[in-house]
């Protein structure tokens, strides 16, 4: 029998500027128990929970989950299921697609249809998440949290918006998970719910657990007078458990003799570990089935696939990312004789490249990231075992590939009707460098953008700016104001396209023009690291 805590919190402090949200908080959660953390709004519950989940950095103190820092997502998240306070799902994905995506990113194995059947959403499996009711979204949230039967489950206000029948079904599922060995951490505003279900209750007030802040059972009469500092109701409270409780909090929770097997109850049977979970836990207990090696590219491909689906379901985004750049580029190609007299074929190629890059790639990338942040989908993805780089790569891969495909098609058509480039290699290099620059600028701009609507404003300076610089350089050349034109974003890339299409410049000299463009990539990535936000501003 193990006594190692699943969660250890020691002297935790969380600050937001001058506001001290959590103050010297210390507590433990033992294996197999249901621990409830209660408190009024602003008591510090959410900050505490997000720090334990790994969504937030502690200002000071020590937090360990399974003996590991919660920031080590690769080690911790496959064993952890998180039900967020808000749904955090993309409205353009179906219920089944959402469960499959989030489930696959947890590195646990399960069947999406089985999980949907457990939470009563089988008939809604093909429905878009945006068409679900509030209660149905909560059940979907619960489905992703319990996918693959994790060892540790966080339930943040799990029954908010649920009807009585759905609440009972949810708690029956929690009971089955506990019988199968899971540990549960609960936050709720329903004090009676915590009293009936929890093995221990922590009462937070102003960022602290005051003396007597842990109890076995809250007194509802005392709690109505002061729902947080109900110390008198906690001290010496009855330790009677809810009728479905099978064992005491300090013991490992295992299926009792004669219980129906977990698989028949709807909780997925777990795999047997090949070795102990840790040296301090010598018992061979059951652990969730999960993929020990979930490669970065698999994360990227799983997210990219759903992003591509969402792109083609969102008609407005489809217009801005595909149709509008294609129409503008087609106009330049159609009138290539007129534009060639103003500049050259290289000028047309450069303007087309930056039109697609600005509207088809840059604006779409910023809009996508802002939308995913606003509906908390970014936070949902980060609640899995996926890495930050894998998430961002998966989100941006579809729009990047579509932009490259558009450029390839348009430039091929231009070469067919008007004559091809003198150096295809230099043209390819220029296109790839421009794509990298626009992606980097998109990441940086997304940090300043609060919503998809706001993106229409924040992206205008860069979008119009690079097209203007491209036109300026393409029409006037770089004989005058050479340094200024090359240092502006898009200037050196435009000159590289002119050299590639029109010829007349040495390859070695042309490749030196990559330096300013790649410098903009470095600057943009540095700004993105500093400014990019995974959650909306509070």
C-alpha cells in the first residue's frame, strides 16, 4: 500500500503584478481520494488549480504532481485529465472530432465513441460543438477529461449548467473512476455537493488555507452563514461518507470483491505497468494506457488535420485566405502585359508573392491564433501532452501549405503565359524566406491581437506595408536608397525575386539578400516569444 501523495503543494505563492492571489499555500492530495477545494470568487482557487495543472507558473514555492514538476507535460499529462472551467472547444469541429483530437494529444488510448456513450453524447457525435447547449458542452468537457481513464482528474465546476439527471450520471462515472483507482480534485460552488462527495475539503480564503481550513465534511448550516470560513462546521465534522463511497481517503482505492468489472461499468480498463511507477511506489498498480513515444510530428499532424477541416468550414476565413488572394493574383497575371510595361515580370511575381503572403498567410495566421485563444482552444490544447511548438506548428501548417500551393500555382501560370524565371532556385529561396518571415510576423502580431475582429485592424499595417514596399522596390529598383529599401520588410525579398525572374545578377550576390529577410524572421520570433499569449487577457 502506497502513502506517496499524488499532489504536493508547499508554500505556493502566485502574484499578478501587485495582486497576491495565492499566499504561502501548502497541502497534499493522497492517492485515491476525492479532494474538494472551495472558496468564494477571488479566493485563489483557479490560480492554485492552474498552477497544479501546469497552466501557470508559480511565483514561488514548490508544486509536485506524481513527484514531478507539473510543467513537464510529457511526463505528467498522460496520467492527468483536466476538465476546464470553460469548455475551450472549437465551434467548427464536431463532438466526435473534438474528443478524438484531445484524446489523441493526451497520449492515452481509448475509443471516442465509447467515451461519448458514457457521457450520453452519442446522438450528438456528428454535431458541431458550436450548436451544443451549455450542459452538453460540459459533458463534452468531462468526456475529454476522462478519456483513457487517467490516474488524476481535475474537475473545475463540473456540474455547472447540468440538469439533475446529467449530474447524477456524471457522479456515477466519477464513482466508477475512483473504484478503478483514480484520484479526483474538485472545485465547486455547491457546498452540499462537496460535503456528500469529498473525502477532504480545503476552504480557501484570500489566497490562504486558514487554520482549520481542512475538514472531513462541511456543515451546510454553518456554511450558509460564511461559505469559506466555516471552520466551526469543519472541526470535528462527521466523517460519514456518501453512500457510494467504498473506502476511506487514506487508503488505495481498488475495486472491491464482487464489484462489476470497470469495463462493464463504462470505465475503460487500464494497462498493467511493466514496472513500478516510482521507487517510492513499489506496488504494481494499474496505470493508464498511453503511448510512451508520441513524436512531435504526430502532434503537429493531428492538430493540422483538424485546422484544415475548420478552415474549409469557415466561409469568411476561406474567402480571406484563399479566394481574395487568388482573385488579386489572377488579375495581375491576366494583365501581365500592362504591369510588365510599368516594371517587369519579376515585379509582377514579387507583388503576387506578397499579396498571397500578406492576406493568404499572415492575416489568416493572426486571425486563426486570435480565434483559438479567444474560445480557449489554445488552453485546451495545452491541457494535453502536446508541446507548445507542436501546437503552434499544427495550427499554422495548413495556412502555410495553402499559401505555398497558391504561390506555386499562380507563379506557374505566370511563367506559362509570360515566360519563366531565369533562376528557379533563387525564386524558390525567395518564396521560402518570405513565407518564414510572414509566419514569424504573424506569431508576433497575434500577441497584440485580442480577437478575430481585432485582427482585421492589427494586420493592416504589415499587410499593406509589405505590398507597398514590394511595389516600390519593383518599380523603382534599388539604385537609390538601397540600404533603406533592403532593410524594410519585404524589400530584399522583392529584389531577390527580381534577380531570380529577370536575371542579370550573380547568384552569390543575390543570396546575400537573404540576410535582411532572415533577420526579420529572427526579430519576429523574438517578439513572439515575448508577447505571445496562450489565454485571453483577464
